[in-house]
């Protein structure tokens, strides 16, 4: 599937104007109504393949300022999202994305609730972007320079994909399976789309910058029943994420929380800490569900045709513009 970061403009064009507040630390709160089974070495077990097939929208929209909707309204809201996407996506989005959106199970289910968005903090459902960051996230058209190949994102070269933290996406089972493997000293997060494996040590110290991978440098710890993963050193050229309007600068810190809230449900929460981009703390969340689905090999475009074609198309556009200019 060919991805286009211009999709972020589609989602952000549906949104309200954000508000700002002071930067303060986030605190994790999970209702203790379930205790996960343990691994042979005593950790809460998150092992297995987890997936979801929902249409995920990052922020609140004018049509859906509420976080949850009753089941009777799910189809109406889902159809509205897809309709708005289709109306705005003709020139900048792979049509396959819209077909995938039609094949989802509708709005996400999180702890029994149908959710209209991923952002749960602030309560208004809006990412607390600074003014400049909101402008960058909302701009229409390509989010990256079309003149310089060195400024194009890593995913065009199949270097990074949907395993890059935090994991966002449009939804659908075809791109989201995640296989979690635990050992006493490490945890592995394997994402099928992109065939990326984050091998994360339990540690309090990050590696030096020279040893950071294209997926950043992650360290893990347990906070009760919750696995917490902290990542720094993410690639600056992947600062704008495909299929969301999320900005993750290279010098930011990503915090992810994984909490098993039932036998079949794994709550995934995340935030990005960067005071130059976000004026207040925030958190997004969605749930993954246990599945017997197998993980399959993912093949990217090894020929790397996209990058030269993107640059060639821009050169042709430049030539056309120069001919019509007075």
C-alpha cells in the first residue's frame, strides 16, 4: 500500500482550534479490576499477537466533540468520517486507504466503550500543539520537501514503517498485527507492517546517540501491571507521521504504556513530550485484542521507485509552471 503523509491534512482539517496550558508530568491511572497472568519469570504476560480493525481518528472533530457514542450511533459516525475523508482525499491519498476504511469494524472499542478519537487528555480531545506546530500539522499537501531527496521520510525507503513509536494508524487488520515476546531482560515488539522488531531492554539508561536505531532508542520498565517504554533519538525526517497529523520531533521523548485489562484486551497509551511542539501534557489511547491470527512477512517496495518518481514529478511540475509564468 502506498502511503501519503498528506493524509494528516485530511484529518486535521476536520478539527477544532486547540487550547494551551502549562507543561506538567503525566500520571498513569488504571482501574485495578484485572490481574494479568504471569510469565514463567514473574512478569505480567503480554505475550501473543494483538490486533484491531477499527477506524482510528486522532483528535476530536466539530461533528464529534464527545469521546464516546452509543452503539446505535456507531455506523452514522463511521460513515461520516469516511465520507469526509473521501471528499478531501481525491488528489493526495491512495484510494486503497479509503477501501480499507470501509472494511473496518467502525469506531474503536476501549474497555467496552465506542470511542470517536484516540486523544483522551486534554478532555477536549485536542492535541495541545503550539501555534506553529498546529500550522505545520494542518497544512494541505505534501508534508515534506519535494526538491531534496535527503529530506524525504525514511518510510519511502522502507527504513521505517508502522512500528515507529508511537504506533498510530488508520486501522484495519491488514496493517496492525503486533507480536509481543517477553524475556526476563528484554521485550520484543514485532509489527507486521514493515516487519519491524523493537528489541527493548529493561534498563534505566539510554544508549549513546551513535548507537540509536532508525526506530529510536527504547528502554523499558514495569510500573505495577503496566509496561512502560521510553524512547528517544527518533529520526527527525520522520517527524510527521503518516495517517495522522501527529508531529514527533527528533529531539522529543515518546512514552508508551501497555496494560492488559482483560484476557483479550491490551490497552495501548502514548504521549510525546516536547515543549517546543506541545504546550501541555497529553495522552492518546486505543485497545488491541488478542488474536490467533498469524504474523506474515511484509514486503516493501525494494526497488524504491517512489522516491525518484516523487522528485521527477516535481521537476515536471516546475517546468510546467515556468512555461506558463509571464
